[in-house]
C-alpha cells in the first residue's frame, strides 16, 4: 500500500523527498473507474499519452491531442483521493518554445487539477523545464526512450548503450539542474539506470530500467493483460484480464444465442412484488 494511503495526496515536493527511501509506486490511468482502483496503492498516477494506443487504437502516441489529455485527465482526477495526478504533455504542445509549453501546461493544470505535468527530453528541454518551474508548473522529466521521438530514434530501441551512456547521463543531470522534481527512465540498461539514480538528486522512475530506481511505473493496460497487441520485455503481467474478458463475452454471446440469457431472475413480473409486512 502507498505510504500516502489514508492521507491527502502528495505534492511534487513530497515525491522529490522520497528519493532514496521507500520505492515510489505509479501506474498510468485514463478513466475514473481505473483511477479509483489504483488510488490507494499509488503515490502518483500518470495520465499518459499512451492513451492514444491503448484506448484509441493509434499506432503511436504522436496523434494524441491536448484536448484528449485534458479529457482523460479530468476523468482520472475524479477517481483520485490519495494519489497525486500527473498529466503528459502531448507531442507538439511544448517543443516549439518555453512560452508555448507554459501556455499549454498551465491549461492542463487548470482544467484537470493536476499537480504536475510530464514532458519528454533531456538537455534539449532543460530551458523549457526551468521556464515552467519558475512559473509555478512542477515538471516530471522523461529521458531514455522517448516515444514521441520514435521517428528520430529509429523505433522503440534501448537507449544509452555503450558510447551513448554519457549523453543520457547529461540528459539526467540537465533535467535535475533545470528543476524537474523527478525523471522517468525508459528502456535503458540496468547498470546505467543505477548510475543515474546514484548521481542525480531527484527520484528516478523506471520503466524498462532497473529495480534500483527510486520508483517504478507501468501502463496498467499492459500489466493487467488488457493490451495484447504486443508485450514489451519490461512488462510483467499481473493478470490476464483481456483473456478473461474475451471468455466472458463468448459466454454471454453463447447464452444469448441459446436463449438461456436473460433467465427468469433477470426479468420482471407483470405485477410488483408485495412489500414485506403489507397486509
């Protein structure tokens, strides 16, 4: 159970203070019911732009809009009481300039109630991160495999191997120095993840990184077995709800065709039943 269970939701400084302590627990969420399920167990919940792939059938995250993120952010906010809400900034909403980033990030926070936003990029985004933080927008950074950059990265490849390790370390240092309160490390070698975690003063949140990170995050559709188009190596399935749902739908269809559903207990009589104690 989250260290924040039964208390008010943590703020970005509370997450920052968890550096080196009890591991930070996080999952993505896109809807109110799922947010309610994970609320008491997570320190923060991320409305990820992965919503485009797992809920909207997109091939990648590039088509996700600001309006989509706000809509799902509002839905998740309704389901949270003890977990902090973070919302992804979608592709094209922050890269043009720090001013564009502030305009859109402030809108996300105002319309969803999020405590922070997350954006992708290291050294190249340090100026933007500092600009946002100076203006009251807490930022969770994201380096390593940055899905919004798959066209320049050449796909969903492991980042930071061999001679690329120093560049990734530079990204980590840059976002920490710029004022990010934490940083997601996605799909980088475990030894490099551990080195980053040791060398920067803000929490690292791993996804395909290392158990030595200060916290972990997964897409809940992946870990519950609801998204089955592909399974990244770093995903552990804690349930197979997709298979269960398919079996349930098949059973329903079979019973409808056999006219065994609805049964008598699912239908209504011509007259209302007498109330207990009525003469």
